[in-house]
């Protein structure tokens, strides 16, 4: 079995109804006598790759590896892109006889306020990731550690700055003519869709002759990205830049550019294997990397909080991390080697503030992607298939097992 087949098999595993990561033997393991925290992640994505791609499976994978590194227990429940199932999963956590220590949720299809209200009845502490609440939602729900005291924080990647960097790069590499841009962002009910669109528009606004021909919403799928790009390229044959808000739509748009024999350059978000390889071949101009690491970053914050280093004292309870990186040329090959070709996953433990606090540092978190890619775990997390639907057990290898 080659590495890509092995990765596909691992990512095909579903969510863990009893998923645990055994304690690591590293220096970051749980102190003797203290129970490992039990964390449940309500993953909005699909347990088996579907039309929207394996993004959320990768989020779980890197999250599990980081939990293993810290000696924490991780359980992942997939909602299969069904926001109503997410709400039922939140209710099921409240009904448990033994509550988890932490629950990680996503504001998928604007469901976070309802989940926060539900989980307020649980002693578990709640961390929101990836999609923040909208201003309108916060006006009703409040803020972290307010009316819902067990909502301890929010952690998002700065999608607007990531999109800004992408559009700056595409603009610089589109030739001397003014930029004429087609954009395909995500669905209108997802906050990150609007953030990515805003970043692209902010970059274009810096040069008065550049403009967006049209921005449309998409459903995150390859087919939708391709179909919308075909229509838009026919409508705007002068377009020389096309961007999309995730890998699947970006690759679909690239297919449309080829079919239309357009000279437009294409870039997007996500940095999953197929997209990164396309950048390496020179087909895609660039891809924004880092979104699939948001769960791993969340594990670092939970680890520190659990050990008395409250992340709110280092950047606030609402953390917006500026680490997204535009991959192009040789950067893409380096990323592919470290993130997808190796058995090990990138090591996030160095971003913990625990070690820094021992040396008197109180600086904010700096999840620098470049330094992250320069390190790797000593052991790999191996998802073990379970016969139950949507179940996978994340198990750490024994000390003698070595890397899988």
C-alpha cells in the first residue's frame, strides 16, 4: 500500500463514539496523577470523502495527532454536512451520564448559537472554531465567558488576510493588464465565505484599475465550481484571474478554464493534496494553506487552558490567528512533502505557551506555518476502522511500534 492509499484509508474512517488518543511518551504528556482531558469535536463535514472534498477529515487528522502529542483524549462526531444532526449531537452530549471536559464546535450554517445554548446545560467547556459568530448572532448570544459562561473561547484563522494575500499574489502574476476577476466564494450562510470575499476585494481596491467582474456563491463542490466558472467565463471573456473559496471549487474552476481555452490564472483556498500537486505542476497559480490546521491549534489552546495557562491572557478569549500562507512554486512542493508525503504529521506542541511561561514570556500565540512545517511528530496517529457507521478509534502506536 503506498502512502496516498494509506492516507485515503485513514481519512475514510468516520467519527469516534469512543475515540481516544493514548498518552504520548513525550515531554508534553499529562502530568502524573492528572486525568487526561476528554474532548469531543462536533465535525460538520463528511466522515467519508464526498463532493465537498476531505477538508474536514484532515482537520480531524491533525487535531488527533496534536491530542496524541499532548496525551489528551479526542472523540470526533461527524455531522455529514447535516446541521440538524449537529444540533442532535449537541443534545446527546448534554444527555451523557459522564460529560466530556471540552466540546469543540463550528458555526456551520449558523448553528453555533443554538449549540451554545444547548451545551450551556453541560459542565463541558466549549470552544468555537473556524467559523465565528456573526455580529448579529453575537448581539443575541453575547460573547465568550458572558451569558454562556462555559463558552470559553473562539479560534479562527484570519480568512480575510489569507484572501488578501492570495489576490495580491494573483494580481502580481496576471500580467501587465488590469486585473479582471471572477470569484466563487462559499455558501452565503457561512461567515468565512464573506471573509474570503472581503479580503479579495480589499486587495483589488489597492489598485484603482483592477476590478471584480462578478462574485458568486457556491456550494463548495467541484461540480458547482466548474459549472459556475463555465458560465462566468462565457459572460466575461476578458477575465484574467479566477479564484474560489475551497479546493474542490478551485479545481472545478480550473477545469472550466481549460475547456474554455481561457488564459485566466486560477487560485484558491484549502491546500489539499490534489490542489497542492496542481500548483506543483504549474496548473494552479497558488493555493492558500493552513485551514486544515485550525483544530490542531484548538488543541494547543485547550491543553494550555487545562494546565492553567489561560489563552485569554495571551490574545483574548476570541483568537483570530494570522497564519494562512499562499503556496506557489517550490513552497507547494515543500508543503506536499511535509504534510502529505510523510507518515508523521506536523508538530504543534512547540506553540504551547506552557514552556514559554516557565521562562517568563506572556506573548500571544504565534502559529507560524513555516516553523510548523519544519518540525514533525515522532509518532503517527493511526485511525483504526470500526464496524459501526461513522466510528473510528484514534489510537497511538505503542512505543515499540514505530511509525506506521
